[in-house]
C-alpha cells in the first residue's frame, strides 16, 4: 500500500478538488498542451495536499468514504 500513487485522470482535470485514497498523489495538470510536468505530493497529517503548479487540491478520503480536510 505504501507504494500506491493516485494519478489525476482526464476526467478529474477540471476539478478543483480531487478525493484520493492514497497518501502519495501525482499531478500533471490533466496532461496535454495545457498540463504541466508530472509532480508528486504526499498528503500530510491534515489530509490535504495542493499542487504547486495548478493549485489542484487533493483530499484524503476517510475509510467510510467521507473526505477529510
């Protein structure tokens, strides 16, 4: 489980906040010509990580399916 990474999908490209199930996330801004370099972030104890390029917010989902943060 420690090696699992959530990667932004094309369907999530336009979302400002993405609910994730892993603490390690990767963002490329949705890819394509409007994307940015692939960057990796670790969701911290507060349950949130933010992309330094596109400001997309990653929120860690709680086991019950409810977002944390």
